[in-house]
C-alpha cells in the first residue's frame, strides 16, 4: 500500500545542517494501523508531513497505491492529497464554524455539491458519535469532541490513508481510550490504512499492528508490536517498553524482596501471546509438590496478544522445584532464575 524508499529531509541554515529524516525505508500494508514512535526531535512529525508533502523531501520516494507522491506536480498533488486525511494534535478546527461546517469544509474545497455534502456530513457525524452536537462551535466542545470533529473532517473525502500526528497527546487518559477505540472501529469498518505518530507507548500497545521506532531521524527498530514489546533491541525501544511495564521500578525493589526468602528459587517468567490466558501457575502447583507465590509483575495486552512478566517464588524439594521450572520452560513462557536461596 505505502512504500517509503530512502526518504530524507535536510534543513540547512547558515550555521547548521539538520538531518530531520535520514534515509528512511518502510513498507506499510493496506488496512493496517502502523505506529511510529519516538521522543521529541526524533523526526517523526517531519516524516508524517513528508507522506502528504506538506514538506518536500530532500531525497527519496513516497509511493501510495502505486503513485509516487514525491513526483507529482502542484495540481495532481492537490487531487492526491484528497485521498490522504490528517488528524492534528491540537485539532486545527475553524473556530468560527460549527461542527457541521468544519466537517463540510474539505468537501467545499473539493467542489462537492451542497446536497451531497450534507448527506456525507450526516454520515460522518453519526460515525464519530457527535449526533446532537452538529450546530455547536469548537469553544462549546470538550477536547475529545473536538478531536472527533477533526477525525470526521479528515474522513470527509473518503481517503485511502489516515495520518494521525500525536492525535491523543492533548487528551486525558479516558478520552484517549475513547478516541483510540474510534480509530480501531474506523480501521475495521472502513478498511482504512492508519499511520499513527506518537511518543506514548501505551497508544502503540492498544491499537497498532506494527510499529517503527525512530531516533535521530532514523528507524532503529520495527516489527509486530508484540515482538517489539517482548524483545526490544535498541536502548530507546527498551525505554518505551519500560514506560508501560514499569520494569525498572520492579527491578529496583526486587533485591529487598529476595532478602526475605531463605529457601527455594525466585524466577522471572516472561509471558508472550495467548499463553498468558492459561492458568499456568495453578497448573504447576497442582502438578508438582511445590508452593508458588507471586511476588510482583505486570501483564499487558497488545492487538496480537499479551506480554508481561511475573516474579514468583517456588519453594519445596530441590528436585520438585527443578521439575516445575523445566515444565514451565517447556511452554512458550521464558524462565529466568534470578535467585537460588
């Protein structure tokens, strides 16, 4: 669906050269929600503006549905942009226009007849859950409602691709969840390809199929969200995973926990995928003559399954403990013995 080849954007001043995006290559599949995550200055917002050519690349190509966007002249580019919707962090609504008029604005620019515009706007208002608020002005709306207007406006021209630039970072957690659920529904019901830019790993976890991690203008890691969560390779990716899992805090307190046990083994269990839905701990306790206590841990869900860690104390006869650990290791759960009393 979207092929990005050797994409670069260089800003030059009299005293400095900034490689905002540096030789970036990606393949984004039709109908997926693809996340791009990075800290401030990583180049992710520049990248998304290159996709619809709000910024012109220094080098490289952006090919959408077989069409090279970077090669289009002004008139053809304007038509092509109608197939690329965009949602902004701070909504970018026209404050003198009502909800209905904001959503209709891109249709007016495209020259869509008045009756057709009205019908399309009615559909979109219902789709994003704003029925009854059609005649309200942005100043009368909550942050979540404003973003729903922004989403409806981005969908007005029935785009192939929806770009989301930090679309939830100005919202509270509950409103963020409702907007993410709306994006999932849009992706599922309309088959729309969504590219989501964010600095929040929990947003990636909740809705994305795949993710690319950016740092200093480059993609340092990419893959299925569950794979990236369970086996982060780069340091920046590990930091993002720690945001969600709190693993640093757990490890900091583990030493104090360990000191309280004079017998048995303390193990860290790494869960990936649907195995977390099975009663593994209960099964081990019934199968072997051991006592198992959960000391700490966290399991979180992604679109492709669950990921998490549990720290458990296994006590009993050494032979039974070893059998229990071997059994756990024979499942998809990864086992790490962190202390042997």
